[in-house]
C-alpha cells in the first residue's frame, strides 16, 4: 500500500488514533447536548481537551484546520485565543488546564549497558 503523509502528520491507510495513557484525569467535565457548544478564551496553550464520550468538533483561533474528536481522543491547545467545541451528538468532554502526566510510583530495575 502506498501511504501518503497528510499535513496533520498522519499517514493515509494507517491507524490515526493515539492514546495517551499517562495523562492525569480532567479538571473539569462538561456534558453537551447534540449541537451544543462550549468555549475557552485566553492564553490557553498547553491546555488539554478530552472527548470522553460522543463526537465533537474543535477549532482554535488562528488555526485554519478544524478537528473532530471521537471518544478517547485528546486535543492539545497550541495557540492563544478562542477555542470552540461543538457536539455532533450528545457528548462528554474533559478539560485540563495543564498537560500533566500521572507521576511514576514504581521503581526502575538495574540497567546494564554494553
């Protein structure tokens, strides 16, 4: 199969979804009815939106691309300004003000280098 690189960085014909398993839980959870919108404004860079349920459309000010998030997808805000979210169908989104990861509580085994 001949894969093409899209401007979003994904490859046609390949799985495009990613799962960030080490992110902390959202600070805020919002339920949206079909067609209902939600917005953020200000210097929100590095804030994270999570689609916890349903499907939502996301756009951010000064970004020519629009994004569709499905359940399990996350969106990292990369530009300051207005961020709009609209539900295609009933949806639940999560929002975190910082891109935080869950702290590691295990221990590393001995590493041997040759």
